[in-house]
C-alpha cells in the first residue's frame, strides 16, 4: 500500500510538470509568432525605403537618414528577436529533456507496478494452491472416513446383499448386485414358500454363487473338486446339527420321495390320456403339480413320453393359445434347439401354412405319444389349490349366455338396413332354397362394420360367433351377379366393374408386350383392391351416405334429384352452407351489366352463336336462342335437350349448366373421398391408357425409321392406297373408348342408386 501511495504521488507530480512544460511551450510559441510579425514589419520597411528613393532629390538626404535610423532599429529588433528565438529554443530543449525524464520515470513506475501485480498474482496462486491442497487432504480424509464407515456397514450387514459383497467379486458380484432389492428378499415373509417364483429364483441364483465361491476357495491344491470339499462338511459327526448339513440331507430325502411319487403317477397319467380320459389325467396331474421342490417344466417332462424323432415323422406342434396342430418334421434339432417343420394342418385337416418353419424342439413331439404342456400343469395346480390335490375335475362349461336386449335389437336393426341386407325376389328357386335376404358384403366385413358402429354407440360389440350364427343360415346369401334381382344393377354395376377389370388386364398385357415383359400395369394389385372396395361401397355403405339434405353435394338427395330450370322439379335446399369450401353468391347477368354499364342488358350483350353447336340457327331453321340469366352463354332449345335435358318453362329464364354448378356450390361441397373414389379410379386408368398410347406412338416411329428405303414402287403405292382406305385401330384407342363407356355407365349406376334410395 505504501508503494502504491508513493507511485500515485510521483505520477501526479509528473503530470503537473508535463502540464507546466506544455504551458511554457505555448508561451514560447506566442513569442515566436510576435517575432515573425516584427520580421514582416522589417520587410515592409524595406519596401517603403525603396519607394522613398524614387521621390524627389530634395528629400533623399532626409529619407536616407530615416532609412538608416530604421535600419538600425530593424537591426536591433532583429537581434532582439533572434535572441528571444534562441532563448525560446533553449527553453524548449530544456522542457523536452524534462518531458523525457518524466516519461522515463512514468515508465519505470509502470514497470514497477506490473512487477508488483505479477508478484501479487504469484502470491495469490501460492495461496490458492495451498487451499486446494488443504481441500484435497480434507476430501481424502472424508473419503477414508466413508470407506471406513462402509466397511463397518458391510461387516455388520448380515443380509444376502452383505454376504454377496463379502464373498463374491468380479462379474459374479456384478451379476449378484443386478438383482433388484437383494438385501430385502424375504424381509416381510414368514417362510421361503411365501416368496413368488421370481424372488425364489433370484435367491437361489445368489446363494448358488456364494456357495460355489466358498467351495472353490476352500481347497487351493491342484485338484479342484467341489464335491469332495462338500463331502468333508457332511462327513463330520455333527454335520446333522449344522445348517448346511440339515438342508442338504433333507433335500436329498425329499428328492428321493419326489422321484418315487413321479415314477408311480406318470404311468397312470399316460394310461388315462391314451384311453381319452382327460379329466382323470388332470386329477392325477394335480397330485404332483402342487408339490414343492419341482418346477412346472420338470413335471411336464416327467409325465411326457421320451421318444426319438426322425426326419419325415408326423409330429404335433404346440402353438400360441394352447393349440396343437399337426406337421411334418423336416430337420432335426440344431445347435440352438430348433427343428424345421412344414405342412401345418389344423384340426379339420386343412393346411394352415405350407412352408418350412423353425420352432423350438420343446414344442414338438411324435404323433400318438403323450405330451404334457406347462399350461396343463398350471391348470392342474389351480385345480389342486381350489379344491385339493387329486380332487375330481369337472368338465369345462361355456360361460356365454347370450347378449342383452338393447344389443340384440341393434343387431336386428343392422340386419334390416338396405345398405347391409336386400330382400330377394320371390322366385321359385329362392323359395325352394329358403333364401330370403341377400348380404351386400361378406359376413366378416359386415361384422367388422357392426362392431365399429356398436363401439361408437358405446355398446359392447357382439362376437363373431354370434353374428355367424345369425347370418350363416340358409335364409342369408351373398349378393352376387347371378342372384341380383335388378337388371340395371347387373348391367351398370356388376358387369361394368368386370369390364373395368378386363380393361386393366388388357392394359397389363399390352404394356408387357411393348416393354418385352419388363413392366406392365403399374400398381395393378392395389388398383384391383380399390375396384373391389368401390364395388362393395356402391352396393351397401353408399346408401348410408345419402341424406335428405346435406352440405356435401354427393350426399344431398334434394340436390341430386331436382333441377334448376324445369319448374316441375325445382326444390331449393334449406340447409346452412358448409363451414368452409363454399363459393360466393353468383350475380345475375342483369346485376353485372348494371354494375359495369349502368343499364339493363340488351340482346346484343349475349353471344350470337350456340354454345353447343356453334351456329346461330339449328337444323330446323329456328333462330331463337335461350340466353343464360347469369352469363353471356346462349344455346338452342334442341341443343339444350341434347346437352343437359334441363329446359325452362315458357315464362321462366334459363341458366346454363356451368352457372348451375357454380350456384349449387354456394351450399354444397364435393369433399367425400369415398363417393369420389370411382371417378378417381377412372382417371388413374385413363393415365395408364395415355401411357400405352405414348409407347405405341414411339414404337410406330421406330418401325417407320427402321423400314428399308429400297422397297418396290408397286408395294409403296399399294400400301398408300391401303392406308388411305383403312387404318389399323390401336389397342390404346379401343381401350380408351371402352373406358369412356365405363365412366358413362358408372355415372348412370350412381344415378340409379340415388333414385332407388
């Protein structure tokens, strides 16, 4: 602190000296400026003298005197100025020297300050290092205390956890410590029998590792034989009084008793199973299943036949759900204990999976031999605990007792709906078979639809067996092409979708032919599935989409069954517009003309040619054109009849179909993906037809370019005549024509379903 104070004082002194030197320098600079002014005055005097020499001769003497006097004065002032300049320069040099001295002093003080700061930092570093050493020493002392406390706890810990830490090491210790709550096994239990199987297994694993470690380290000679080491403990006279001797001798006696019991009951069980008495076998199995000292797998192996399997034997395979199926053995067990079987056959003899499958050898046994599964052993144990070991077993009963009245009424209403079931025609053939109803879809899909609807209604779905029992009778049959009573549905529905499948098959064949069997119809299998779903949708669920009034234009019956111009079939929708996707209100042509030209429209404002035929007059010579009330479109009455068949009344206006569509879009949207799927399928197939047409055009160009140029003139002339008279129709053109017909029939089929609804 004293050094800092001295340094601060010297710094202030140096700053004061520097300020004084700067002030003196400014004074000297002012004096130099004054002297420069005097020199300038002398020069001016010289100029004046020269000017005076030109005056008259009578004033020369006087002027010379004055000049001499001026020169003397000037010489004196010059000398005086030079002296002052010399003094100022000397003072400046002195001040500069003083400034240099002060700068050197300041630099020395700065260096001393830096040295002082460096020494302070080194002192602080030494202090910090000393503190760190003290902290490390304290940490080591605390760590040693913790180790001592932990060692004391380990030595005082009498649980299984403490015993494992005292005896085991390495991987065995890690494996033992991986057991959850090792020190609390059996903490709140009365005996070992009260433990769950998982905790018993954990206890046995840890105890086995501890005893094995003790047996390994008990004898350190060359011969490592744990059995002899254990025998030394059992050969003592007091071995019966020790805990180890009592446990081993008692376990050995229980093992002999258990083996005798298994040898006595196993043949009796096998005899019952072979004669078909499964209840008696379950009764015998319950006598052993609840015994202690044996696992379920050991019981299953003891009561099963030990037969040797050979390749080609018919075997039984246990699968999920305690089911057993028949198969053929293809390969013997490998190193992983798996065998290869094939030709899975169920109870009815049908092949379930016709391919090789790898299964565990424990789940495979020879046909005709007795095999007990772990599931049967657990069932027998439950039977023994519910009653007593060896109690008579009751036959299994079906707990199903039907469904509630509310659910049954819903199922009945589901089977009465027209989208699910149709009433067949009263023909003699149907009456003789007893058929009354036709299902619009397969029973499995109808059941899935019913289950989903019941879940939405917050009801428990009926089972598949119950639905099959209702619809599997002779009264119900699947609606097909040959049993449909409606000729329009057969022609526009079944036959039309079959025609689309035929178009796709021919497209696939043509694409393969043009690409040398490289690529055919893209995504053919998904497309056929889409067609199947679309056909099923039109037969059934489509009718549920149709409502009296709806925001969706594909669902609104009032929109679909009414017209805009014909006064006999006009019926306006009264529902609210959709929340999004609706069009704005359409202005009439009169409103547009009033807004744009401030007048009513005149006939010259509309177009002068028909929108359909393009002529001002039709074939009959009529020149009257119908003018649209919302745009400039005009058309003949006969053309409108051919175009849209929506003629107005005598005193009512006419609106073209395009404006009608825009007007309808104010209250309706076309947002149902299922209803639009049919049109989407047609558009996708149309793109493939266009792909085929491009490939055909490419092939024709290649064939024309590769044709030889040296052909005979007669042949070329005849080919030209043939090309003029007849042209070969390409497959893509024929398929495109058939696809247009399919789309037309599909629209008619949709209209037929709407009218039928």
